[in-house]
């Protein structure tokens, strides 16, 4: 690598770099969905004072730290679940008979599954 601007642009626009950017975008997007869910869930828990969490937090002198830790834990949990669901939904086909998946279109003609 000589530092040539043209070479740098080729690396930046390579297929691997584009795929890496799309993967990072996918991860950030799905984690943000989970983060939004965490904010909504945490706000509802505090608003309805479920389990006396809000009352307990406000009785403490460290209420901001308590609230921050609550939302941090919810963000990690909901973000991880959302990212996991997104990754598991990446599959391109299903075993459902409605889909014409790769197994039917790329069948080996010599062995059509009859064991001959």
C-alpha cells in the first residue's frame, strides 16, 4: 500500500468493504430497534411503578444512577434480542412447501433422491 489515493478509493469501494458496511448498518439498525423497545418498556415500568421500582428509586439519593443502570440493562437485553431476531430471520428460504427453494432448482440430475 503506497498511499495512492486511487488505491485507497479502490479498497474503500471494494465488495468486501461494501459488505462490511452493510453488516454494520444491519447491526446498528436492529440494535436501535431494541433500544427503542427498551426505552418504551422502561418508561412504562417507571410510569406504572411496577414492583415499586420508581418509588424505591426516588427514595434513594442515587436515583439517577439507578435509573441509568435500569435503562442500560434494558438496552443491552432488548438490543441483543432484537439483533438476534434479525440475524435469525436472514434465512433465504423455508421448508414450507409454498416456496421454491434452492433444493428443487439445483438438484443433481444423476441422483434425484430415489437412492439409485
